C-alpha cells in the first residue's frame, strides 16, 4: 500500500513513536524530529555500562487490547518479566503499604494512632452520608471524605505538595478518583481476597521497548532525527513547514506534535490571538531529577516504590530498581540499587544544582532510610525537564480553550501525548491518543484523542497482568 501523504512528527517519545508505527502500517512515511539525543521521552532507559535507570518508574498495564498487542509485537515474550506491584509510604519512619490497607493503619503505628485514624474516618463517613450535596470538587475534600482528616493529612497532603508541587485544593477530585485507591479492608495475610496487582516490565527497562520501536521504524526507512528541536511551525492554509534549529526546514501535509502544548502555541506562525498565547504562557511543568545510587551492602527494602510525604525527606519518591528488574544491574551484583526522585517546580533552584549538591541531598536521604552513604559505589544522575504537566482548574480550562482554537483553525495539527495535550497520561493513554490521531488523519470515525483518559474510575490496573 502506498500513499502520497507526507506527515511530520514532533517528538520521539511513546506517543510520537506510536504515531509513526501506525502511519507506516497504513502506508505513510513520516519524518520524526526529536529535540533530545534519545528516543522514549521520560520512558527512556539511560545506561552506563551494565547499569540502567528508569527515570519515572514505568509500569506496563493497560485496559486496551490494541496497546497490549503493540507492546507484545515490539518485544518477544522472553524479554518481558512479571513484577508484583509493591509500594509503601514512609511515615514516621514506618513503611506503610500503599494502596492503604486497613489492618496496617490500625496496627503498624501504634494503637493510639490507629484508633485516632479510625475515629476520624468514621466521622468523615458519617458527615458524607448525611450531606445533601456531595463536595468532591478537589483533592483535599475528596481525601478527607475518603480517608478521614487524620489519615488524609498523614499520607496524602504532604505527598501532593512534595511530588505534585501544588496545593491539594488545586487538584480535582477526578484526578484522585483515577489514581488513588480507597482503603482495602480485606483480612490481613489473606491474598485470596483480592487479585494480585501484577504488571509487566521489559527486562532492561522501558527504554528497551521504545528502542525496539525505533529499530522497527528504521526497517521501514523511518529514523528519528535526534537533537533536532523545532523552532517554528508555519502554516499556509494547506501545508506545514517546520523550521528546525540550525536553519533547515521540513514540509508536510499534517503535524503530529508531542512538544509541550505551551511551546507549540508560541511556535505557531501566524501567531494565534493574544488571549490564546496568554493562556499558553500559564502552562507549566514539573521537572524531575533522578539520582540513582548503587550501594555495596544489601539493604532490605521490600517495595518497588517508597513515597516520602514527610518534611524531613528531600526526595518525593524512592525506587528500588532491584525489585523492578535484575536486568537494571550487572549480572551477579548483589548490592542495593535505588533511584531518588526530586520533583522541581517552575523556576526551582534545584534544577541548576551541581552533581555534588545532588550527591549531598542523596546522602541525607540515605541516612533517613538508615543506610550509610559510605557504601555508595556508583551514582547516575538523570535530568528530565518536561516530566509532568502541572494541573490546576485554571490551567485545565485554559487547555480546553487552546484545544478548541487549534481544532478550529488547524485541523491538520494533532497534539497528542502527555506534554502535547498537557495532561497527566500514562504510557497507554499517550499511545491511544496517537493511534486515534492517526485514525482522524485518515478520516476514520474514531474516539476523539482528547477523550482518552477522561473516565472517572480508578485506572491503575489493567491488561498485561501475567
């Protein structure tokens, strides 16, 4: 099958590469321009010899058979491993399993704390049941209704402020419903009462999958141009011309964009109206610095992720890479390999911290975990500038205004993916937005890409569980 179509793709992350795979499957030959020196976006896997780092912690689960089939087609079965999800929150120097389990809450932090939390929860449920109008309009209200004020404050208020860098009243209850599971009250130690939470994971990290995607595209003659930022997008009413850093240009009949939505608006020529540009200027991102440290000693941390909502800890979350995959460390190595994640707001000074300053932060956080910095034998530092779009009600409304403007004036421009649509999407949502965008490009009657990931249900589980 051949086609005269000439699509352009900005970005070689999960959405950009998925769009390219779908376009080539349908006979088109896209050109891909990636601003950085790697493919995979945040889902890349930086390597140093036999050491590998997952900057964001990427579980592979989805409710979409289409996405599941694509993942399986890119990597053979022997390159996937099944990983039980095991997360905890470190509160008052105690590991408390997450999602929260009622038995743990009642027993692990002492009888007095357990009773105080239980009474707070009972009071919250009583007030919720007698309230005529439900008030789940923001994260804080939802959290106090769902967990009681005591447990909400202990576990979630600091978590939101540290990892999402926002006031809990500025996150919607819909966001919480999608990502935070209510307290489980099954009997302690009886796993038969609920299905195990298991996800799949590439042996060598998430980047292994997207490197395989790039290799498949190369077989079709499509290779991303790395280190090629797009400075300007010029539209003449029919065709697009991308002006690339360095002076080169590329012309096509459509653009699939995963560049940050605010940057996209600023790069359009002719420029959108002033009010659209003003809204775009308000769109901000959290940056992420991951500091991975290999320790000679074997410390027992029985979790993939440890969240650290308390004020004494600098990192917002700690990953235990050995529980993700042994393939992230050298063969036969038997120490501890942890990734400390530092979340940074717009203009945050930590982004410009030197490697030495970051090592000092990690040394402090290691001591908070009861570990000795003197046992560090290797450190890897990974910086991700546009890691997570920042949400609040004002920005969410602004994104809708930008979406409607672009849809009306640029029907051949397809924003997609996490940054392209300024939404906190998982990998599968980003991929679905790309698949549906390509479908619209070909005139198919498919789901509106902007309607992906809008369900008001918990979505942290799915297919690929075996």
